[in-house]
């Protein structure tokens, strides 16, 4: 029986950008700024092709998802203070 390896599959930049819902140019900027996890294939030098792990991208999205605070949920408010799960102080564009 073969297990589902879809999350372990390495994908190219075009597919990674589509999964994240961003342009390829934005993904390239995220890579150059070290904001998104990526894999540089070996033995190709500085211009080596990049690949992305679906599982790592999924975890990255989860860490950067803004979630409502406990206070706003208990009061039934939809516009309560938001907190970032990763507690990064700078804004990360979507």
C-alpha cells in the first residue's frame, strides 16, 4: 500500500505561489528576504533551481494566519483585537 505523499512532494515556484495565493514575483521577493521556507537544489551554484515543500508551506501559512483573540471570542465580537500566532511584530503581506 502506497501512502499519500502529497504534502512531502517538492513543487516549483509557480505551484508554490499558486498555493499561497500570491504572484510568482511576490514569492521571489519572499525568498530573497528569507520570509518563506525553500530548498535550493544542490550542485547548481547561486542560480540553482528552488523547490518548496507543500508541508512546510502549509505550516508557514498557519504561523502567519491572524486569529481573533480569546477576549473577542468570549464577548461575541467580530472586530476584536487580533493577535498573530507567531507574534511577529512586523506586518507580513498576504
